[in-house]
């Protein structure tokens, strides 16, 4: 599993790759598995080498607020922050595609920050990228109407999977956008009339 680390994380130094191979734990997880729950302590940082992870916040009513997706070559910035400060998780993380992960023990986080420049730069770059992505999400929620939010949501899915099909039901989309299924269905129908999407059963094909 770790043979592709230099390809997925090309900026890692050879010495850091050796440290990862020596100390990290490989884990294979199937779709639907919950990796992190709100209120739990995080004991390791997750490097994704295969699959896709959804990172989100869960409301008291069970609603979900999508924050970002993790894909091969990426790590969870929020888990890094919680791990280094020994704080409880404020997020949920669920596997949405069968995945392969490299679990970096908490005790190595600070050590590698001091000993490996490439790890330090990777952590900082991960923080920066996720901060910018979360800002974009906040702007989308604060300043856009629901139809614009839906288009933004579908665009993120398209970018995350590199495909034009979104295999989600209208109810699943409504849950993540914190609205009703009826609203999502109505807006998707309008998008179909505008030639932006094609609606199939539990699948939305993006045409633009």
C-alpha cells in the first residue's frame, strides 16, 4: 500500500517516506465506515492513498454540513489540529468509497515537524488549502441563494470524483444542504430545464 507514497506525496523527502513506512499503520476501510465522530479524541493523522472520505459537521437534528472531501494524496487538516492540541474532534469523517489509509501516530506529529522540512511544509499547505476551501463554503452559505448553493454543491462533487455523475438521492442532497427534499427536487428540475443536468433515478448527470 505504501509503495505509492512517493507518487501521491511527491514532496515528501526520502527520509520522511522511510519514517512513514517504519512507523505508520496501514488500514483498509470499506465504504460507509465512520472514521471520526464528534467528541472523540483523535489519536492519529490520516493520509489517504486510495478512495474518498467525506468530512462534515453533524447537527443536533441529524443534519449534515459538508465541509470537504479527502482524496488520495491528501490529509485531514482539522484532525491534525485536534491531534496536536489533544482536543476532541469537532467533525465527522465517513468513508464514501472503499479506501486505503496511512495512520500516522500522534506522537510523531511534533517530532516530524521539527525533523522533516517536507512534513512541516505539507502540514502548513494542508492547513492553508482547507482554510481556503472552508472560506469558500462559508461564503456560499452566507451570500448565495439555495439554487446557487445547489449548483456549487454539485460542482464540488464533480471536482471531487472527476466525473459527471452524482450518485445521490434528492434526500441525501437535501440533508447535506440542510433543506427539504422537495426544495432540492424542484431546483434540480429547473436545472434540468436549463440544460445543466439530466435527472436519472438516484443519479444526477452534470451536463456543463
